[in-house]
């Protein structure tokens, strides 16, 4: 049989403590004892405890202070207070602060055991619910990164490997590839999943306010700072902080962030007191940080600090096999949201999705499906539903898909075909499979006759 959960008994009255200990032991419970609040906290730091039974009036630290401190050390612990005559109001206050129950002296053994059984059952159910929520959240996090291509599978494996650790992770990828989803998954699969995940975009907040958003500010630190305000580092204590588009951070703020990563301390804007927070840092960017370093726009020492582990997301054009999976996921979601009976994507429409280079990556595909569901009147999306968006992309994609070629009169059919194929391959970024689909020819024909066409 599994061992009974530990019960921590706290009372400065040795006779009462001994009597309660005997009752608990006789009922099969594992109990440990303390005679004061500080001694109890010392035990809580080294022993997993399911239930604390504490006298309300203790030397050095009363039961309410012990309750608050115990919840800081072990948030899932339940607390039952022991109170004497005339201190019931204090016991009620303790329950308002989270105590499960209180027992009045003299303690009846049957009442004690009944309260213990109920408190432990509540703790067990709460623990199971938290575990179930954690498992559901972890499943959703992994599922949110849709794809079965080798590149995405490699990203998923790396997420699972680094998530349980506390290392700083640099998430790189073009806009729309899913960097924020990776950050969510890392947090949800980590030991910090019950604590907050906070996100801040270094590109979306003006330079003058970004430092305050990250580190907080004191009253009067700048015009308009009428009150002190904690920053994201303080608010994320015990959890995770994502600094999105970190390449846009100014050199001055980069230096301050580096100091935090080196010694774990920071100061609010306008403050003089060092503060400390237990925060796991994730950084994300679509920029080439190595190039930014050569241009003296990003600190190389900060780069080494945030690049403990790097996760690079492949662009959608490099994983076309994931497009049908993503499209199906978006189709189901938007059909439900818009209450439309759109169930499928026609083969011609899917071909159109497969050959498009997707400069906006997964986000662009998401919006394309959203628009198609909105304008489709049948139960199947046809190529026509994507046509306006495709034309708009063609006019803005430069030499990519949609750009024309000129074939002089008198050009032989073979030469014209060669030029068309080469231009299509170039427009597809060198992807011959996409080019073959766009031209309506078999991939093996492309490789057999135009194997050397791609650069």
C-alpha cells in the first residue's frame, strides 16, 4: 500500500501535541511535529506535507502567519486550525485566508479524525484536478504545433527536452511561423506551468515605456508616473517571461537585461533598491541576431546569454506536407466559430494552397482559410474562394509567384518550356515539387527533364 500523506502537527503545548500525535498514528497517519512556527516552516522546506494542523496561538509566529508562509512553500497544502475559547473570530479569519477548518479545544478524537479525513480528501481531489488540468494543457500545447514534417517533429522533440529545465531559450523563425506557440508549449510542459507566463513585445511598445514595462517603475520616475508599478519580471515571479522581438530592444535596455541574467537582480525605473525574481526567460525574434551583432545593434554577450538553447522554426514553404493538416485544423475551427457547414477543401483549391510560397507562413494560411470560410456558400471550398487573396499576393510578391516572363516570337516550344519551368522553379524558391504542382506535371517529369534547372 502507498504511504499515507504526511501531516504536520504544530503546537507549543507538549501534552496536547503528544495526545493528537497518538490519535493520528493510531488511525494510520504519518505525522511529524513542531513546537513553533519557525520550526514548522523549516520542516515544510524539507518534507512534503498534505495537511498542517496548527494551534492558532503560537510563540514567535501565530497560526495565521504560519498559514500564509506554509502556502508560499507548499501551495497545495491544506490547513486545520486549533483554537481555544475566545479566539473563534481569529479562526474564522484563518478560514477566510484559506484554512480548511478549525477545531475548538478540548479536542474530541472523533471530530479530529473526521476533519482530517475531509481535509485530506479535499487535498487529494484538488491535486488530481491540478494534474488533470496540467495534462490537458500539455496536450493542447503539443497539438497546437500542427505538423508531421521532419522539421516540425524536430522542434517538438527539442521542446520536450528543454521544457523541464530552466535554461534560457531563443526561439527564431520568420513572422507567422508560430514562435509564440513554442513559448506556450515550453511553459506548459515545464514545472512552472502553474505560475504565470507573461509576454511582452519589444517592438510594440515605445522605447521610453519598454523599460518600465519590463522592470517596473517607482512613483515619480517620469512624468505621469503617479504611482509605483511592478514590471513583468516581478509579476512573472516563479513563472516564465517571453520577450518577443528581442532584437528591437535598445542597447541601453540590453545592458540592463544582461545584468539581470548575470546576477538575477534588477531595479525598478527610478528606484534604488535591488529586487530579485525567479523567472525563466524565453526570447523570440525573426531577425538574424548574428547580423545585428556585426552591425553593432545587438550585444554579443547578451546573445550568448539568451542563446543557451536555440529553437528554429522552419518556414511553411519548406514543409508543404503540413499544409493539408494546418488547413484542416483552421477549416474546422473557423467553420465552428462562424457556424458554417463548410466541411472540405476541393482538390483544386488544395493544389492552390500547396503551390503558394506563403511569405506570411502559417498566419497567412490561417487568414486565407478564414476568408474562404467566410465567403463560401457551399459545403466545400473551391479554388475560387482563394482567388482574390492569391491575386493580391501576386501583385506584392516581386519576382515570386505571379511575376511574368517574356518569350519572344519565334522561340521554340522546347526553349519556351524551359524558360517557363525555370521561372516557375525560381518563383517557388527553388522548390521543384511546388513548381511541378503549379505547372500540372508529375514531379518525376520535373526531375527527369529539368533536374538542373533549379539554382
